[in-house]
C-alpha cells in the first residue's frame, strides 16, 4: 500500500477474494509511487508490473528477482542484463519457448531438466547444443544437459548413435518421446528393467522383443516373481 502526494491511499490490488485484481501502473507512475510502497507491495510489483532494465537497475536492491523471474512481462533483455540474479529454474518452467539463440548463448545457465519437460528442441539447435556440450569443460552443466536430453528430448537413431558416449541410456529407457522404431534400433543399450516399467509400449513392440527381454536375468526374475504372485 502507498500514498500519493495528496495522501490518498494507492492500492496495488483492488477488490477482495475472487474479485481481487492487480492494479497496473505505467512505469512513470510506478516510479513516482515506488518510494512509498511497502516492501510487500514492491515484491508484488515485481510479479506483475512492467519494468524496464533501467528501472530495475535503479531499484536493484529492492527488486524481488525470484518474483521478477515469474513476471509474464519479463523480456530477454532483462534476462540477459540480470543473468546472475534471476531464477533460471523459474524462467525455464514458466516461460514460453525460448529462442534458439537465447538457449545457445545461455546454455550453461539454462535449467535443462526444467525446460525440456515442457519444450522440445528443433533439430538444428539440438545439434548445435550437442556439439557445444560435447566440447564443453563445464562438467556439472554438461552432465545435467545430457541427462535431461536423454530423459525428455525426442531423438532419432542417427543422433543417438552419434552422441551415444554422452547420452544416459537409463534415461533414454524411460523417455516416452522416443519412437518405438528408434528404441528398437538401440535396444541393446537400453535398461530393460526401466523400459518395461513403462505402460505406453505397444503390444507389438513387447511381443517382438519378448525373447530378448526374457534372456535378461533381471527381467526373468521379475517375470518369475509376477507369475508366482499370480498363483498365490
């Protein structure tokens, strides 16, 4: 809550309950009332109000960067200018699809686990990122990228075979975005226990590979245990 120069109360929100709505201000007016806002209202302003890079710089010590990261008005320019202060996980979860250039330029900051759960990479940027991370010396970021990619990204056989030394085949085994035809091509590298824990595999795929699965000692034990339980 704030007061203007005429001592009239200025509310960040109007109404109550289900009728409660945020009140939006132009940046000029937001600048005018900013000094009179409570810390709570300043924090809420970061969640809803449009702010320029210049405004954020002027009030950086009072900006709630976690809430700003959720603000639907946040721009790529703001993300770039305050890359060290925004919440990248929040950005990746809440944002619409990020541009290829942005993904590449900030590849070491992107939370790939969060982003790839909701977005698929196009073939061109997928290869550019794969090459960049293949050569990268940032071990932690590299490991997280390949694990997230293996778990969520659709890939064809050629891509998997080209980067198989970096991919996590346990994660590929549970990746529901990879077509069965591709799974068939790389079957020998998959974790059958994880693969057969899925419920989306077709009967044709399971029947075609039944003998291969049974040859796996772990799978054979699981099948045997299930049969024994059924007979009890």
